[in-house]
């Protein structure tokens, strides 16, 4: 059972109950109607990235749906929270790639997205014999990926929010959703 397609999505939910806040974030992400199973971080070989709108049409209510998901929540007013999925895909389509999950407090959406992308790229690089210097600036490492000719795509999807001012639960999710097995 190897998926041939994946799409990326994100959402934020707010509610007085923590579970309902999560449900609302999943609704915003378009995946609440599925039975979600989180899996580790491998992007299968030949797995095509499709638009969210196309991927959502492939899902059926109640379907067991495999995802790589980042999720975090808070009921602390004003607290910054962020969830991100990073992607690193090799140039050779017959090789597998990596997806990373990153969820934390206090980071900006941009920083968290770059960090998640860096995590995925670092995991992939180590399998390809590329040594990355994590002390170099992100742009320098990204250039290394391009120069090595071994990466086709590195990207991320990120959802950030601030905790509700009235103390409602706020949940953010970001997910890579596998489909078409």
C-alpha cells in the first residue's frame, strides 16, 4: 500500500473545548471527515504533489487517511503557536523523499516554515551523502541543494496563530495528506 499522490493543507480552530478546537482546525484544513492515521516522514518514490482542491475531492467521509501532521494548541491568550510540514524531494523520482513535522510556540510563521523545510532537507541529505553545515544561513544551505543537483523541491506549509484573547482553545494544524493508493 504505497500512495501515489499527496497534498498539503493547514487550518486553525478556536473553541472553548480543546477537542472541538482541533476538530475546527481539521475542518479548515478540509480533512475532518476522515479517520486520520499519522505516519512517519517518508515521501514515497513517484508520489505526485497535487493541489489541495484536487486532493480533497479524492477523500470520502470515514475513509482511513494517512497523514504526516504537525499539531499544537493553547488556551493562553496571545501566545504564538505554529505548526509546519517541511518537504525535501530528490531529483531522482525513483528515490524517496522526506517530510518533517515541526510544532512550537513563539516562532514566526516564516521561521517555522524554513525550519521544517530545513529538517526535511537535512534528513534527505544524510541519506544521499550530502553533509550539511547547520551553522550556515538557510539560503546558503538551499544553494547547496541546488548546486548538488540532487534536490528537485524543498518547501513547507505552515499555519500560525495567536491564542484567543478570551482564553478559548486555539489549535493549528499542518498536514501532508496521502491519497490514491
